[in-house]
């Protein structure tokens, strides 16, 4: 074998040489940590399985608890809904009941309104009949006002007064021409001079006396019919007019008030009717009901 000697001057790498005898007394911790990789001890598979099982049980328990809570909430909500449904059904039943009652009330009101109108019509018919009967009964009567009442006054005294009035106005009255004579007494004021009502045997006799009284007063404006003409003390004026029904009396009172407010010169009654007139020569207006005054006022406003 040929051995060659390396040439001089050539740098050769230093070759590490290992000791054949290791230093056994050198501590392990002095060894370079970079050269040592420590590995943890691997856990057994049984431990991992136990942890997973425990985790699974916890999750399942939480889910079960959540489901139970949700079930309780849903049960509570369902109970509330059931209560609301029941209340709604009761409310609907109440509304239906009230609606039916309301319809019944409307029908009842319609019936009562019909009955009211029928009753009013019947009442008006009766009032007209009573008015006509009263008017017929008063058609031959006169009312004499402002005649003093004497002490112990009798029917004969009243007949004498009527006869004396007839003589004063040149209209002789006989006893057989009078059906009845009486004085109307006001119970609240019996001391007052109530009007005397004279019922004649015919309308003609009554109208004749009434016409002669008006003629006498027109002819004697300074000495109109008064108590001195019937042999009673004083000069108290005596007023004689038709005996009016209650309705016509009210209309006549309204006519007087209307005439004062609206400057009407004349207001009077004739044959149970009320008349008013603005001035001499104007057209007389007959008043049949109170609403006629409203029409006259509207005419004046135009």
C-alpha cells in the first residue's frame, strides 16, 4: 500500500477527537439544554374517555335543564293564551248579548216612538173635540167683568144685574131668555170680584146684547158702561165679552202681549176667534194657534 505524505503548508481542518472515556461525573443539568428535548408523559386513553363522558353528561344535563325551563315557559304561555282565549270568548259573548239587547232597545224605541206619535195624534183629536164641545157650550154665553160682589149675593141678584145692563144699553132682557147666571169664584182669592157668566137661551140673544153694548160704548166714549149704570156705587168700568174657551183665552192673552210688543192697534174676539189689526184700514189677521205669532214677527222683519 502506498502512503502519501500531505504537502507542507496546506491548512487541514482540525479533527475533533472524542475521548474514549466519558466523564461520568459530569452532572446532567450541566448538559446543554439545547441538545435535550423533554417529552411529557402520554396520558392514557381511558382518562380522555372519562373526561369526554363527563363533558357529554354536563352538556346533556344543561340541555335537559334548558328544555325543562323552556317547557315550563311554554306551559305558562299556553296557560296565559288559554285564559286570553277564554276571556275573548266571554267578551265576544258579552258583545253579542249587548248587541242583541241594543237591537231590542232600538226596536222598543221605534215602537214607543210610534206609540207616542199615535198618542199625540189621539190627544190632539180629543183636544179638538173638547174645544168644540166647550166652544158650543159657550156660544150663547157672555162674560161680565169688574162688577163688585155684594154681601149675600144670590142668583136673583145676578139676573137683576143682567137685566139692568140690558136697560142701560137699550136692550131689554127677559128672565126666560137666560138659561143660567153665576159668578166664577177664585178659591185662592175669594174676596176678589170674579167674572159673571150669563148663559142665554140662544146665540142670537147673546149677540144682540153684545152688539148693543159695543154701540153704547162707541156712542158714549166719555161715559162708557160702568157700575153707576147698574145702580152700584162708583164709576168702575164694566167689561162685557164673549165667554171664551181655555185655549182661546190663552190665544187672546198672547194677542194682547203681541200687540204691545209690535205696535198693533187692535185686538179682539168674535165668535170664539181671536183677531188683531195693525192700524185702522189694515187687514185683520185671525189667530188660530200660537205659532201664528211667529209668522207675523217674521213678516215684520222682512
